[in-house]
C-alpha cells in the first residue's frame, strides 16, 4: 500500500477569493446532456453487462487510433489494439476504468496459419455467469480480429485482470460453418447465455450488397464458453451488413444487426414479406434491425421484426449497438461522431479529422412477453439519472458526467508494477487523473442529505489548488484544497454543512496546477445533534471492492480494494490498498 497523510485545513467556504486569472478549459459535451457518455474518450461498438448494481460498458478504442494518428487524420481502425471499459450505477456519472490491452494479452498467439493470429481488436461482446462448481463469477469478453475471426478473454471481475485462455482465435476461417477466406467476414461477435445456461455466438458480415447477403452466422458454444460446439449456421437476415449482437428476451432469442447500403427494391421486399408472412417495412440504410427465434440453429425459425435503432447521423458512416437491461429498464447503447464534430467546430482538431466515434445511450422500450423492441428515439439529452450519487463513499477522480481539459492520455495508473499495469494494459484497477490549470470535472446529483457535509477529503499529489464549486463551473469555490506533496496525501478541509447539503451538481476545478494528479475524493457527513469525537476512537476496518461491494475477507480478493477505517480523532477515512 502507499503512504497516506491526513491534513485538516481551516474552514474554507464560498467567501474565499477565486483565481480570476484561471481560464476554464472548453467542454465538448454539454454540461446538461447525457450523451455522449464521455466528454473526452473516443470509443465505439458498445457492449455491456450488469453486475452487482453497476452497468459495465465496453467498446472499440477509437481514441488509441486518434492518438496514434497525432490527433488528426482518418480513423482506419488499424491501430485499435485495446478495449475501453466504463461503468455507472446511475446512468449519468460514468467511471473510466482504462483499457484492456489485447495486443499484450494476445502477443503469444500463433501466426501459423496467419488467420489464427492476432492483429487488432474491434467490436467486443461480453457476458458473465456464476460457476456453481467453483463458486466463482466468470466473465467472457469476445472481440473481432479485423474481419478474420473472433478472439476471447476471460476474467473473474468485470474490470479484470484479463487473460487469454487460448493460443489463437476462437473463430477462424477453419471453424465449421464459418465464412471462408476471401468471401465474407467472420467478425463483430454477439454473445449470450440463454435461460438454460447455454452459450451462443453470432458473427459475420460484409456480404454482397443485396437483400439477402447470407453472411450472418450463429454457433453454439461448449460449456467452457471458449470453444464452439458443432457447426455454425446462417441467420437469414435481410440487408445484413455487420454489428451482430444477441439477447434472450421472454425466452426468445433476439438477434440485432446493422443493415447494408443495397438499393431497396419495393417489389423485391414485397416478395420477401409474402414469403415470410410478415408486415415489417424494409430497413433504411445503416439502421439497427432485429430478428426473433425460438430455435436459433434453425434458419427458417428466424423472423424479421424491423428497425429499432436509427442511423446515428453526425457524419458517422457505420452503426453498431447493444440492447441492455439494467436495473429493470432497457437501454439502447450505440455510437455517433458528436464529440468529434464539436471538437472540429471548436478548432481543437483538424477539420479533416474523421471518423472518431463516441458512445451514447438512450432508453429503449421492450415488451418482454412478445420480444418486441420499439423504435428508439436517440438524442444528446440521453437518459434520466436513476439514482443520486453518494458523496460519503470514496469516489474515484475518473468518475464524471463530463469534463473540460482532461483527455484520454491524462488518465494514468498510480502503481506501475506486475499486478497493476499502466494505462493501455489491463483494465486499470486504480487510475488517477492529471489536471492542468483550468481543467475540471462535473458530477451530477450528488446527494449530501439533510445533515450536510462537514468535511471533504481529496487524495492528490503535486502542486496546485483544487476547488469544489457547486451549481456551475463559474461560481466561487465552496471548498479549496492547497496541494503540495510528492506522494499521494489525503487533504481534508472543513466545509459549511449548510452549503454542502441536498442534491447538488459539483465541479472539481484545478485553478492552478503543476504536475497535479487527483486520485479520489470523499465527503464526511455532519452528525445529527452534538458531535463528540473520541481521542482514541478505533474501530475494525472494513474492505470493499471498487464497485462498493463489502468483502468478507481481503485474502479472497485480488487487486485493489477500498479500506475504510477511523483515525484517532474519530474521523472516518478511506484508502485503496493492494490485496495479494
């Protein structure tokens, strides 16, 4: 574990003079909108899972290509060799967990034949299960290796550490029933575990630009989830192009995909409708369509239902989405180029830069009894926050609704060792955020309750001033922290509980900064009535994982855990420690 010092300053409230010379960094995601989910990270091709009250979202790392291209030029996807991970429990404030470095994890894959080897990682699909035999949770992350096949990674946590259980791709040109080399693609996997515990994977695309390309595939997986069981069969998806995903809704298999650019011939479509006995209209180009089946291995059982996701617009030349149930509601996760367009309009990137995508989410309406998905309305407003943030739990600095002046490369690891890799390796267990002068993050609906907060802690290092501003970024600070240390310290200031009360929007601003890094923050609630502090109040420590789940024993948990304890003055603190 690393050193922690606790420093309590005098009361610092709104009467403190703010630095009038500080110019706040621009934002490219509105402080009132929910989309895209990140104001600083380009990411595409979403997939998701729900685990322990959090929604984990994974996507293609467009930002890796953006940086490799010098933050300009065209996104050709060739430098995308990692997968980005976000999570949320309220659908508005998102935690960036860093990246999964597939290039490192798959470095030992065979190159003979060449199409069994590793090249890139696009369009992930993820699922998980609890293994009753081992009493462990198991996570499976699949990704496409360009158009050649599908690889798989496994973990015991949604943020890793991940490993490659195979020495080559799981789906290749040699897989029974797969698309053959030189014709269609074996990419864009979509995975699901059905109600009987059986795993299924859809994949394929880039067929001929016709009404029936016959490039979509589905295959059963063995219980290990890292091997196929038998041969793939064709899903007869009309106007199919790419972006395969699978769900099980109401006991039925629901397959979603992106439509192609073939010309829509009314007579041809009417013939198809008559043959299939359906009434749905032909999909527009580059829209998200869905089909339903009771028997996924029977091609004739798949019924086309129509479009549920529109073209993303904003100059985006492709479409990819995932339908996810979380906290009892369905959501449509997709990508567009909104963030890139706003950055181009502001002149911070070259006007010829394209197409770097960003993840978005809007509410979806699903009838589970009929496995019917209504057409989704997509907008920048996004979704309503489903719960308020608890400031009395340790909050990571990389959790935010939006930000200004903080980019992908400003997220780094606190520890760089064999267990906790630097950003760009495994999904990061313990990130920090570098803040330049004028940079800021925003958090929404942070609920300080009726008693309010009496103290706030910020864990940081470097030199600078961090301000907590309430309501909007331009107001005077309600709490100010003077940071000066070469190692991470917990800086604690007294605050006015009448100011830090109720549900508030918080801006964390660096009004001055020299090599300033912020790791986490936490508020401490004012006790009702008269608060008495014991000079030797010592209680047993409690440990939690990074999702806030209480752990019965640290020895059973690998990686970073949060330890909460009370100091000699009766003040509660939290710190992150490395569990062996």
